[in-house]
C-alpha cells in the first residue's frame, strides 16, 4: 500500500496540524550559520546544542534511512498576547490568582506559547504519535520518526526550505497568512512522496520582511546582533527559561514583567495582524496562565509548585528559576508590597536567590524613596 502526500496532509489536518509540507532529506540549509552562532557563544549555557552540533548537519543523524522530512505547523493562541500589547496593561479579568486583592505590580507575564495549562511538547507528541501510527499502517514496513524540539534538527530551516514560510529577521518562521504564532514539528521517514520529492532550497527571495526592522528595534534587551542572528544570552526567553545562573544586572532592568518567555518581537511584527485566533483546546491560552501571582510564587514550597505547575510550561525553569524571575519582575514593577516576601530570600543558601533578593530590595527601595 502507498500513501499520497495529499492523504497525509488530510490526516495531519485532522490531527490539528494546520500546515504541512515536505522536502527530500538534504544537509541542513542553515548549518554553517548555526555553527558560527555556536562558535560565537550565542547559545549561552544550552550546551546540548554545542555538544550535538555535528548531528544538526543532516537529519540522517536522527534516522539513518530517512528520505523525506515532513514539516508540520500547529497554531497557538496569539489573541491574548496581541491584545495585551495594544493595551499594555493587565485587566482584572487577566488575574486568576487565588487572591482577590492581587495588584498589577504583583503579576508576571508569560509568553503566549506558554499560556496553555499543558506543556506543548506533550500535546504535540500525542498527535504526532497518532499521525506516525497512521502512516506506518498505511505503508507497511516503512520507518517513521516524529520530532518536536527534542532531536538535533534545524526545524526552522527545513520548514522554510519545504515552503512552510520564511525565516523573519526575528529568527522565527513567518507565514503571510498567519504570522508566527505556531509550533513546528517534523516527521522523518524513508517513504518518498511523488508530489513532494523535489528539493526546494530556501532562498532569501522568499523573504517578506522587506525594509521592516520593527522586531530588531523593539527588542527590550537588544538581543539581535544583526537580522536573523540572536544572541540568546541577552534574550528574555532564554534568560527566564533556559538559563540557570545569575542574570546580569544590566539586562535585569530591561526584562520588565516577563517571567517566562517574551513576545515582544512577535507582537510588533506586522505579519502577526494575520495571526489566527483559534487553536486546539489543549493549546489555547488559559486565564490562570495570563498573569502569574508572583507573591504566591515566592511563598510556594517545592510540593505546592509541583502540584500546581508540574504539567505546565512553568515547570521548565523550576521553582528556583521562577523565584529568581519573580523577584526581578517585582523589582522592575517597583512593587513595595513585595519587599516583605523578598526579604527571607536574602539569607537563602542559594547564592543566585540571595543575590537577586538583595538587588531587588535595593531597586524597589530606591524607587520608592525617590521623590
Ligand atoms: S523574545 Fe524578547 S528578548 Fe528575545 S529577541 Fe524577542 S523581543 Fe528580544
Ligand atoms: S517585525 Fe518586520 S523585520 Fe521583524 S520579522 Fe516581522 S516583518 Fe520581519
């Protein structure tokens, strides 16, 4: 039995993957750029990228028999992120904490992709597994492997090469009909699809950024070294999620109230006027994740944090990372009521938490003392 790409497309749509394209297995088009990026240290402490560097060159390092890469995209809700950007203030309906008296300055912001109450990897994995099972049954004896973020593959490059969109100056994949609020996933297989077997190399002519530089100009931490080159060590997404150590003082003040990720370079992108408002229920934005109660985060025990956030994106930085981020956001929002909750961290045995607490209290005190 065989499978046409059209059949696979239909099946993928049924599993929630809105866009799907495929390309023959080739060397990663952006591999040299990736190598230079690592060499310059822009990956920061994400050593798993540097350690597996060579594997990124060709997807056959993940699946030896692979002939085809199928790239899939699945949207997540942009509406909340874009609404907040235009109003730039939380409203009472954003605050779903346990406390009725929760103030704006006690709330932390979460990037749109993480405002679902489930980790997107888990949601996509389940759907990818089902699609893989369908394809394997349709073409007996075939080899298929699904990938969401976890294996060494330059997903954005292959998505662009396959024709799913173009890589914007903000380094994200963009589509004219949907902007950039979507996740990518890949299926590697030894199956060759008649309709999509030709290599479609990504060229800069597919670029629709034109003379726009809105994302480069708006980045609060000036994390773009040049168009399409991001110094992750300055990016709020990396700092709040991946980075485990101290955050440089010069960057802290620019982080505003972001405590998990950052949406600024997507919010300002004109193509995101086309961002979709509907998505799968499991990936939709949940009010409980719109504005995180930072005082509650400071008060939480490991057990309480686990019980509330184990299956959410907040689990990635763990309680310690969230407490560090919370103190920075509270300081940036000059939240005087937070001082009493930050003070106990000044003597914390963890030097990152104690140093951040000292800095946060000094910053809040300075702001509240000034006339
Ligand atoms: S996510 Fe935020 S900090 Fe990172 S590059 Fe985009 S605007 Fe800058
Ligand atoms: S903001 Fe402008 S330059 Fe940046 S990705 Fe969007 S279109 Fe491209």
